[in-house]
């Protein structure tokens, strides 16, 4: 069975139960819908009419017209950059979208690495896929057919999309539709409105305002993060935006402007980025600038340095202490929670070499959208499951149909996780209801659970709590050497994760004390071994 976005989205969510009952998944799970045997000649990739011309200029060549920086949404949304517009191109948040991999011609699925594009997250690895090169050739063909595309590209609203309606062996046969996203600029608020909405931020605490068109795009890192050059600043900075949810972007901006400074929490924004709308001339806030930590996140650092043997235990201990200190600061100084703890959201600051070297870590991403399922505490995960099933039931049935037999079969499961009646919540709270409905003490216990998983990945040198390095990275340098887990490492995970079940033991501050005791054992063992 081949991987695809539709298959992954259908199977990995709890709504699988509802959709299976309604017969909407059979077409994805039926073996006849996937490549299970030899293809007939008219569909074979060996047939000359089905072959993809791969002898053209490669991605990242100077002669190529486009470049792929990465992808998201299981390989259906690509970060394509028009090289002809560099270096004067501002960050416009324009992405290229493909249909689901199941719609690819059978002869092209293997040639274009369709299944490989689903789990990959590394930008360079995605750029080397056949589908990425095919997208670049298709965009080149569109530009040759209509040279005005690049001129119109610069005038598109922020967050627009270039959508290919089909995938064909001949790039010239792929139909392109330009979808202008006027809704994002319509929802963007003026800077004066934000100042009125947030009276808790003093006038002198607001960063300077920067015009989006004055920035120069360098590279796309994530669908919400890209590197840019800003006038009057040396080097590159990070431009953070959120096309899919302007509410989450403003939520994070308010958090960064109000939380007291901490060495292990993302510093305050350097500037607020605004853009003038093409309709009405309103200048709305579309993002903000942050400091760029060039070393990247621990997702990449942990695995690489663990394999190279350049990550001593003392550095791991220091990073863990810094992360816990940052979480305590967020709880006590900001009065809120951090639901997104994982190596992806922990950046390495190599400029800070205090306290034994190895750099320091900095938490980022404060949209409070929630974490991946494998990083969630059971009490959070169960409510996420219930919310997902409830949403699937409401989407698939009318209100008059809500009490039918299929819905009633889930009544006992969903009854304990029903939201309070007449609940008043913001869009950000509604999107992460499992966390926002928890009491403060329960939020701390759920955070400690995530801390335990994070400590496990650090001391085991893994990029995720589930070791998917062979999937996440295209190059495998041989069998990974077995890691000997010392007893104190096991204690570290058990002490932290177990606190979520003990009454009164969920305080992050208490977990710091536990961590300090374990650290003393680590340092004592290191001194004994060195002697």
C-alpha cells in the first residue's frame, strides 16, 4: 500500500472510526486502489509515453527557474521559490499545491517518489525528490507559456497559492490555477487596533514597524517561518507569520510582548511587519521579526551530534535544566502553559557558551496550538480524540440526525469530555480545547509529562520520542549503534513522567528539584568514571 496524504489523514486520526462506519475509507484501504502488482504496458513507467524527462537542469542549478525549499501537509504543499525574482523578492508566503498522491498516474508514483514525500520533513531531502524536480519543470513550462506570471506573482495577496490541478508526465500538460488569498489581508488588523486591544503593553514596549515589501526573502524553513534580510540589520532574521490562522499569530505576538525576559525563552520581536492591502489600502499586521538561531533546532542537532559522539552528558543535563527553567518561568511569570514541547521547538544558541560550553537552548513557538499525539499526556490525548470524533460526527450529520444510532454509540465515550454548556472561548482556545479546559494544576502535570518525554529524547540522542530517523532523513549512514541506557537515565524519565499521576506532585518547580537530584547523581558518576 502506497502512502498518501488522504490515506494518512484518514487512518491516523480517531475519526477513522466514524468514516469507516460511513464507508468513506474503503476506496483508500482497498488493495485494488494501490499498486500491488505489475502494471500493464500502457501504464508502465517503462513505456516511453509515460517517462519523465529527468535530463533537464536540476533544482538549485543556476539555470533553473525555480527552487524547492521544503514541503508540508504530507507532501502536497511545497515551498517553491522563483529564482528570477531573487534577491529583490519579499516574503509573500506563496506556496505551490498538488493534488493528493492517489491522483498521480500510476506510472509516475514511483518515478516522482510520491510515497517518499509524505513523511519527509528535511528541506534538502525534499528538494531532491522527483516530485520536487517535476514541480520546478512544470513551473518553468508555465512561465515560458505565460511570461507575465512572474510579474503577477509579486502583486499577489499575502498567502496566495499556485495550485496544480493535475500531475502529468509532461510538465507542460499540468494545469496551473492561481488562487489569490484576499481573506488573510482582510482579517489582518491595523497596528493601532492591536494597541487598543492590548492595553497591558505600554507604548514604549512596542517594536518598530517594518514594511513587508522592504524585506528580502532568503529561504523558507517552515510554512510559517522563513529567513529574510531586513534593512539596517546585519545577517538574516526570522519572519514569522501564520497564513492559516491570523488569530494564532496575534496570540503568539501578544505572548512575546508581555512575558518577562528569560534567557531560555524566545526574545521579544525585533519588529512588527505590516503590508498595505490592495483593496482599500488598509495596512495590516501580517507577522513579526525574530532573532535567527543559525544552529537550528534540537531535532537536527541531537541526532547528528549523538551519532558523531560530540554530545557529552553534561551538555545534555544543562539543556534539560534550561528547558525546565523556561517552563517554570512561563507558568509563574506569564501565568500560562507551554503545550508544544518537543525538539523541533527547542533552538540552540551557540553564541552562549557560559556554564560549561555546548551552547544554550531557547524555547520557541508560542501559538499554543497543541502538540503531536505522541507528545501529549493521556488526559490531553483522550480529549483530543473525543474532540476529533465529535467534530467528525457533526460534519457528517445534520442536527436532526445527531441522535441516530451511529451517534448514540459514541455517547458514553464522549460524555465525559463534553465542553461546558454556553462555553465562551476565543478561536485560539477552541482550536486547543484539550489544554485550555484543564485546570492550572492539571496543565502543569500535562507539561511535566511532556518534559519526561523530552528528557528521554535528549539523553537517548533522538529527534523524536519515536525514533523515525530512517524516515525523516534520506541518508542512512549504516545501522545505528545501540545506546546503553544507564539506570539514572531511566530514573530521569520515570521520575518526571510519573509525577502526572501523583496528587500534589505535578508542580514544575518540584520537578526541577527531582531533576537536580538526578543531575547530582550524573555528575557524581562522571567524576568517578574520570578518576
